[in-house]
C-alpha cells in the first residue's frame, strides 16, 4: 500500500498536466467566475412607470435608483414606448407601480408592483428581478416595520441569505463541486485507464496484490489532492472575494470528503468501462462534467428547465452537493437540514462502488 | 524460487476449455511443461495463445479443465500461484514516468521484497544490464532494447519459479532480440521455467520444446528439431506454414 502511494505521488508530481488540472484550473476558475460574474450586474438600465405618483411611490423609486444596481434610463408616462424601449435593448427591466399605490398600501395592505424583464438572457433577468425584489422587500420593511405583508410579484427567497446578491456566493459552491468532480472522477479514471493502456494493470493483477488494494492505492492520493484543492478554493473565496463560511467548517469539510469519495467511485466505474486514457477523458468530460455543470443548478436554475431535464437533474450527484454547500456556507445550517442530501450522496457512493466491483469481476472472467 | 516442492512439472494442463459464447478460444488443450524448460507457445494471431497464457496467470477463468501451475491448483490456490510466477507482456509494463530504481522499488515492494533486497536488486540490475548511463533517467528515455531487458528483469525481481512472457520481443530489432534471448537462457540455466509466446519463428528455434496452436487447438508439440524432421521442413517457419494451411 505504501508502495502504491509513493509511486502514485511521484507520478502525479512529475506530470505537469495533472498538476495543472489539480491546482491551476481551480484557481483560474475561481478568479474567472469571480471577476467575470461580479461586475456584470451593475448599473442595469431600467425604466419606471409610476401610475401613482404619490409619496410612497416616489420614495420607492428613489430607493431603487439610488441603489448602485440600477440606472434610470427612462421615466415613462404611459404604456406607450415600453415596447420600443425593450426592443432596442435600451432597458432590461420595467418597473410599474400601480395607481393609488400609497392609498392601497395604507388601507388594503396590498399593492402591486409589476416587474417586466428582458428575458433574452434568462440568467440576467432572474438576477435583476431578485435585485428588485430585494429592494421592494426592504422598502416594505421601512414603511411597515411590523411586516404585514405586501405581496410582491416574483418573490425571490434566496437573496435573504445573500443581501447584496454577490455572485461569488452562487458560484463558489458550484466551482467546488465541479472541481471535485473533475479532479476526483476524471483524474482517477484517467490514471487507472493509463495503467491499462501501458499494460501495467495486467502485471498488477498477476501479482499477489489484491484488486481492492490496487484500487485503494490508486485512489487515495487523489483523495488527498482533491481535498487540498477544495481547501484552496475555499481560501480563495474567503480572501479574494471575502465570502464568509457561516456554517460549521468541519461539517463542510466532512461533506466534501464524502462527495470526493463519491466522485472517486464514479471515476473507478468509468475506468472499468474505458480502456484508454482518451476514452476515460471523453467519458468524464461529456458524460459527466458537462451534464453536471449544466444540470446541477450551478449555472442554470433547475426551476427554469423543461420537466424532463428537471427529472434528469435529480440523478446528478453534484446537484445535491451544491445544495449541501450552500446550506452550510451561506445559510449556516447544521447537519439536521442536509441529512437527506447527504444520504443521497452516500447512496450514490455505494451504488458506484457496487457497480465497479461487479464490472471488475466480469472483466476477470 | 520456491514453488510447491512436490511439483515436478512447472505447468500441467488437462482438457482446458475456454469458450466465449459459442466460440472455442481454447479447445481441449492438454500439455505439460517441465521445470527449467524454455517452452515456446506458438500460433498465429487469434489462435488462442493469449487466452491460454491469461488463464495460466490467473487473469482469466477457464470454462473447464484442470490446470496446475508451479504445483498449485488454479482454482483453489491462486494466491500461491501469484507468488511464484512472473509475467511480462508485449507492452513491457514499466512505468514510463518513473526512473529505473523507482520501478524496481515499486514492483519489488508489491512482491514483498525488503528494502535491502530492493537496493541489492537495483544495483545488480543496473550493472547486469549496463544501465549505468541511465541511472537517473526516466524509463521513457531508455532505448527500446534496454526497456525490454529491464521489463524482463523487473518481472523476475521476486525470483519466481515460472516466468510467462507474452510476445516479449514485439517490435524489437533482431540484434536486441538475440541479446534478450541470452538473458532468457541465463535465467533458464538457473532453473527458472520460461513460458514464452511469440510469432517470430526464428525464436522458436531457441526453445527446448515448442507447441503450435491453430484455431484453439494444439496441432504439434515437440522439440524444434523433431518437429522439423516430422514435417520434413528446413525451418520452423516451414513447419508453421504447413500446419497453418492444414
């Protein structure tokens, strides 16, 4: 066993490609996502149609405009001109305040603010709408501290935990997930496939070493490397983007470890199917990495997907891990709130290990 | 080089059958290999050589038949067999990105050699194979011939009773092949049994005995000289062609 570790680490440190994937990609990704997404949603051009023109509506408009997120592009008097403004892409959002806004708020405790969004970029739109809703909510609290609800259109719950809507908060869980998946599943499957390709696997199987020892020996170094990689991402999120970890760090690391083991099991399974490094790489990339990026809810909200894809996303392990990390890091929840997701990932782990063992046996026949 | 002290034959195969679906890859093979013998296992591609050698090494299960390797039963004593055999494939099976010493250390470690033994083996191999100039280099920087000899030496690092060589000279030039066979002779002279598959017919001449497989069956088994007489041929190549044409 010790032998394996020494050999595996020697190979990892000698292979620049591996090192780049292990440590270079996470760092670049964090920076890229961080800066690219961070600056995107400032000074969003909007239009406002105030049908009420009373004190409350003016206050609300003032609050919206004075936030750094929005720039008032047009102050509309009627519904004319809305279409044109949208079509030209001049504005991304129109906020319509209904008539008798203040009166309704006072008497009926109920008023409607309509948000009309340019949804040609759905991501952007959902972010903008949640910005707006956040401002509406806080306005609501200002005028009515007792919280006797003014129902809003498009309520967005997530931002309660992320009041500034900092995109780092959204992508760090995603990046950790993807990186762990990439490093663990892809690197193990490639490194096992390499042994097959070079013919060294045969020699190992002829030797007195047990198959389980071979697998463990191959996998263990990657557990350590993936773990270090995860810590690097967390450190960068913390130092560069000032993202706090609200919840329990130990719990977070333990959950990460479980996810790593799951990904490794998946990697082993891939390697039982793939006979060459290239097949292993392609399988990991297309059968695993892309779906897990696209369907985990990390970039595209699962709620917006077609129903079929929503079902597919249920069987994407990353989806559950993203939920877990968000719960711990952003909401500061304890294990009680994520035991279900943890159990699901544990289930995946057992499933993939079982599948690999079965495959491995068949190969020997 | 322990093996089962009782055994007189290195390999005993009786009625070995390996079927893939309806296809007989090994069709009732029976043969024996003596201790210390260089046994050539010949046949065209697809004749079933590799299937048979995989079964003997424990990489594959037979469909039926009795097989004993180094005196141990292949069904019940697989672990003991593994301790007593070495295996080298056409791919040479070394780690390209490790140095010579690291390869020896790894494979030696797998077979449970002590640190001291590994050190001795490393010094011995570097000297014996003339690898002094490559002491520090990675295996991928070695010329093919050296790589091949090193692979063979690594395959016998634990001093096994039997060595299985699956086309060990594939893609290597004639001079290097000759040097390689000298290495094989040396080991056989020390009492190791060598079980070698090849499709170079000139190499068949180097073997003590040769079996020729055609379509999953052994069609001939004898010393090269006897086979040539029996088939009225000048070279093993002719013997082989006569057999293969039926």
